[in-house]
C-alpha cells in the first residue's frame, strides 16, 4: 500500500488491547495497513484467531495475538512480555480494553466498582508502565488511551465508567509531561456513539436514537471511522500532539442544548 510518509508505520510495532472486535480491531487493521506489525489481545482465543487473520489479510505484516484478562494484574505483565518477545518491541500502545456496568451512585456495588476501575483504568496504567521503558530507550513511542465522551461529560448511571474515562484523560496529561523529553507522546481518544457490541447491548432503542440525534451528522459512527484519528496520533503526523483528549463524536459536543 502506498502510504504518505507522515502516516507510514513501516518498522513500527503496535499493541492493541481489546483488539479482537469493534474499535480495537478497526484500529489494529488501520495500523497494519500503514505497515506496522500488530499484536492484539482480548479474553477470547476464538475471536482473536479470527480477528488476526482479518487484520493481516492481504498485507505483508505480522499479526500476533494472546488471550489475556486485563482485570488480572499478572496477566497484564505477561501480555507486555509476550508482545515484546514475539514482535521484538512495542512502539505504539493502544489501551482499548474496557467495559461498563451502569449503576446509579446509590446502587454501585463494591464488586462492580473494583472490577471496572481495574479494567478501564488500572490496567492501562499497568500495561503502560511495563512498555514505556523500551520506548524511552528507543527515544520514540506513542501511547493512546481510549477514553470516551463520557469522560468529558456523562449521563445517568455512568458513575464508574465516567470516573475511569476521566481518569485516563488526567493520566495522559501527567504521563505526557513525564515522557515528552523521551520522544514519547501520550494522548486520549474520546469516541462518541460508535456501533460496537458494548453500547448496542446496553442501550435501549430510544437511547440509541437519542445518541444519534445529538450528533451533528445524525448517525452512529462505524468502527472504521476511528482508525484515521488513531493513525494520526500513532504516527509522525501527530508528533506534536501530546497530553490531549481528541473527541471523535460526530459533532455531539458541538451541540450546547
């Protein structure tokens, strides 16, 4: 594929968590099309095997995978070690794995709070902590946390989820300051309504329409539409962007009322 030099990832290696479907799979395919070798993870081997074939289809890149439960800290460390061993290095990290369990503030259980915090926020810290030393040695790296528009605003019963997604934005700003002198950028992407399994399974038909009606484009986004913003932040095209939260929401936040 003839890729513009600013977006060319030939020679780079990317790790995308939650990469077997939805936004993670779309971003992984985008990186592979730009020339990167890619490593994906999720909890399900069958989904990973299928996704790896689709991500690498027709391309001269390596696509590796490993099943890992990001709630378990030991598995996060194993994932980092396996990705580095099998690809040789990780230049680009996309912390995409996450979930949501809607509960009002007076309904939140300790179990739900602890699990979602560990998955959506703590695992991102732990995996980044494992992989940043190698990026520092090479004086080049890209860390992208997948936050959400619900990390900037929120809605009812999204207490745990919004707390995590806001936390990712704060962590990205602090990490950008820690790592900028080492040639590493750290950013968040804040997707709006994208047609993935999580919102499709959680939201009612009425809620889905409310989300699409709020956007300027009047529709939900397709996962492929997140690949471009991710590629920009992962490549030299985004070399002077760090500590930022990029809204990719179809214009939802352009609407004041």
